[in-house]
C-alpha cells in the first residue's frame, strides 16, 4: 500500500474483554483500505491508557467489561476526548442499550450478530461524524430525543447505574457482591436499590428481586 494511503487510514481502538472477538474485529478492520487497528484493550482502565498512548481516531467498545460498564467508559472517553467518535458493538439488544449509549456520548450502536459488511459500514459512518443505528432503532431514537415518544418502559426510566444494579439483582447477586463488582459501597447499592423500587413502583426487596429475575429470564 502506498505510504500516503497508509497515513490516511483511520486508527481504531478496540475495547472488548473477549480475545476471539478482538481478533475477529482486528482482522476485519485491518483488511479495509481506509482503516487500521492501532490498539486493543480488554478493560476500561487499559482502554483509557491506550487512548492517551495511541491517539485513535475512533473507539469501538463493548457494553460489558470486567472493571467498569462500557457506558461509564463512554462517558469517561467523552470527557477526556470530546468529539472522539465511539461505536458500540455489543451482544446486547439495541432496544435496551442504544439510547443509553447515545446519551452517554457514543455515535452509533450495532449488535455483534451483524455481518462484516454492516460492521465496516457502521465504523465508517461513525468515523465520518454521523450516527449509525439500525433503521428501526433510528426512528425510535429520533422520537425519544425529539420528545415525541412517551410510552417508555419503566426500565428505561432507570439511570445507567440503576440499570446496572437492576441487572445484577436479576442475576441473583447479593448487595455486597454487587458493590464489589461495580466498585461501590454497599450503602450506595442500597440507595440505588431504593430508587429502583420507587421508579418501578415496587414495595419490597422481594418484589424487586422477583421482578428483576423475571425480566432477565424474559430477555434471554
């Protein structure tokens, strides 16, 4: 490849804790004439270090990371590098996370089920300063951000942190384990739990645990 073309390639930072996923994405991206992987990270902390060390033009990030939620990482990246394009590539359904990702600062959302052609299209769209969503999700997001969409699920009214706590409650984790996993105090987790109960109109912890467990099961 001519050196001029090499220099014009967009530099991509991949953030995902699964080595096989990172390898597959890297292979896909590096085979594109206008893209290249400049670094990979398996945790949020490593991603922030790579952000400073490799100066990417675009970050591709998963929602689920071992040390911090991908949503929180997106907020950190946006604070450190305002305007840096971020694309979420996740196994999670976009109807649950796309709006949260965009509100956190991402410019696009695509599921890992999509093929290579759509993935590269999403990367180029976001790198070019535009927003990438599936056609169906784009219409819904437009209504939400324009204020015209009123029939929102009670789950969507939870903050990003409350949503994380809610999911872990549904997975059966006790308060102390949730606190450890999210790097919070048990007191803070209990405060989030109280807010979740209020927003979901649930009276007791038992009702919350049952509701969250059913929600997790129905999502599978």
